[in-house]
């Protein structure tokens, strides 16, 4: 190989008459396009207005009323949810196996006590009077002239009197 130097010349082709004319048209087109779109910028002046009624004063009372109603309904909802949760906890406590057993036992004890009271009043050997104390309550009974009188006094001292004739207890 020989050490010849190759000289190449780059000749721009955009210097032709058609290319310059096309560039002029392109510049004119883009200037016209920019001017057309800039006509929309000749609008009215921009005036700043608050959108919130708290700042601008329009419909302020209805805005405050709406906020108050939302807060009030939220408070009521929270109270209702809290009460429902408390009721559910209370029901769960009452429905445990131990609670049901205690209720059943109390019911049977009360039934036995009432049966004994009925035996004392109407059994083969009835008694004329007696007193039964139960959890701070007092039940007094007496039989006078064929009338049974029950006096039930609660722990606060309030009393209820029941009078029943003996002869009407037949079926």
C-alpha cells in the first residue's frame, strides 16, 4: 500500500435556491402558527377568587351548616358503635358457660325455695307464719282467718303486700 493521502471534500447541498425558499416558507408558516395560537392569550384579566366559602363569604352559612351536620352525625355514629360494642361485650359475658350454669343453678334454688314456701303454706302440716330472707329481701307470710298475707320487703325498705284467700286455690 502506498501512503497516498485521499482528500475528500464535503460540499453542503442546502445552499441551493429551492432549499432556501423552502426554509423561508417554513419560517413563515411557523410564525403564522404561533401568531394564531397567541390570539387566545388576549383573553380577559385573571382575577383570583377563593373557592372555599370560609374565605370568600359566599354561601358561608350553608357551608358551616354542612360541616356541623357532618360532625354531629359522625359523633352519633361513634356513640352508636361504642354502645353496640359494649352491648356485645356484655352479651358475651352473659353467654359464657359459667354464667349460664350460675343462672340455671339460681333458677333451681329459687324454684326449690318457692316450693318449700308453698309446702309451708299448703302442705300436709301448714304453718301459720314464717319469714324468709333472700339476698337482703324479706318475705313474711301469715295465715289469718283463711287469708294468706305475703309482705315482701326489698333491701331499700319498699314493701309489697299480697293477700290471697285460701279457699280459691282449687282446680
